[in-house]
C-alpha cells in the first residue's frame, strides 16, 4: 500500500515522505490515526504543502533556536479561552495543542505541540501558568500564559 505521511512515524519517515507499507498496517494503524493519506496523483501534489508547513515548525540549528527563544520570551498576551464552571474549573483540560494554538493566535510563531512540556500534566483550572518549550537539546524557552473563561 502506497501512502503519504502527514506526521512523523518512528522507523518509517517524516511528513511528506511517500512510503510503501503492508496493507494492514496502513489501513488499521496509519490511516485511522491521521498519520498518513493514500497516495494518489492529487495527494502527491499536496506533498509539497505538507513539507512546507513542516519546515515552518522546524528549528534548524542552535542559532535559530536562540532566535525563537527570544521571540517566545517577548511574546505577551497569550491566553487560552475555555468553557468553565462557576468555580473556575474547566470542562475538559488544556493540553499542548491548545497552548500552541494560543501562541499562534497571540501573534507568535507556529510551535510543534511536541516541543511544549507540561510539567504537571494537563491543566484543569483557570489562572496563570508557565510551561517550558524545548526548542533544541541546549535551548529551553519559558512561556507564560493565562487560562480564562469564555
């Protein structure tokens, strides 16, 4: 089965790679989880868009990591708006993908959700929080944000 990866898969490839896998692995694992799409002529045209989107998120080297860290440090007004109860408890929780979307909405760069490190697990109440963003093995940025009720 010929597939185009939309996300990095261990021992298989990175987004945009066209891979040949066994039918069961593709049909039962990769496709249902959104890790790949079927390789067709139209989908192969999308490969370049997938690679370009992935390139925007990638930290190229140590200097680039320091530059991105400076951008994150200067970023102000990052807020995650969620539905809450009267006491400030969330219906659900805040995860790394929600934080990455809030950074993008606040005018920051698009971050890969896997780089955001939630030290205490998912966030389940309103308030101010601080998370680490691991940009490079030697560079970790600190991101402050607020969780507020809609």
